């Protein structure tokens, strides 16, 4: 099991990134809560990781905070929750916000996550309530910075990349496009557009 990687961030295309570890490029999926805190491409970073081994692939998921990885692992133990849905939850809200929703029994807050319906929200509350330690989850992070000689990657189409990221997180293409158009402004970076689109989901009535 690969639990930790430290190297140079080569590319960022949410929810995917490539981490160069001594010349080996690891393809990693990460929640938006991690992407918001990543340094520019070309700088050093360290990630807590979770490895999923399938018959057809070995998948890596990366997190800046140990608490996010711990929550991701707990979510995978919930019936009906796979890595994609777990990433969508951690992209829509941080670990502390999720814990508050679960402990308060706020199913409505959880159903704002793409892919989470009423029954799934109720199951998350029932199965996760006893697994959360007093409502708090460690949020320690470990990051590295440093020069690498690589040029930061400049996205050619931030809005298009934002739409693709939202679709990967579980939104339908039409809804993803609508949300991006509603929040995108000239000059906004991809991560900023995604953050605004997800926040609009969280705060909708």
C-alpha cells in the first residue's frame, strides 16, 4: 500500500494530477479541497495517499491533510459509497463540515453533494455517526515547496476544465455547464471557478 508520496507537481487538471517522484510520474486523483491548497505546477509537494487495487487498474488518491484521507477511508466502508462519491463529498465540503452534517443529522446538507440522494444521505448519517471521533477529524497537512526547474502549467480553457472536473465529480454535463457559466468571470482560474460552482451547490435552498 502506498501511503505517502513526496515529489514535484507536474500537472494539475482537476480532479487529476501528476506527481513526479524521482523521475516516476504518479497519476493521482484528489478532491477539490486538496486542489485549492496545492502549489503551482513545478513546485514540490507531499501527499497522503490511498491506493485502490482492482483487476484492471491500480488507482491512487491523494490528500494534503491526513484527516481528509482518514475520512475518505471511512467513507469507503459505507455501503454504496465508492471512491468517486467519496471524492465528490470531500470536494463539496471539508472534513469538519461533513462531520457537523452527520452528527446533526442534516441529510439535506449531504444531498447537495452530486450523487448523494436522500437514502444515501440517511445511510451516511447512520453508518458514519459512530465512526467520527467526537465530531472532529484531524486536519494536519504536510506539504513541501521548492524550485524544480519546471514551468507552471497555464490552462488553455479554465471554464472547459472546470466543467470537466464537475462532471468527474458527479454532475450531469448540462448542470455542470450551467453552474460554470453562472459563476465564471474573466481571468478566473480553473480551481476558483470550481470552488464557486461547488459553493453555489452547498448554499442553494
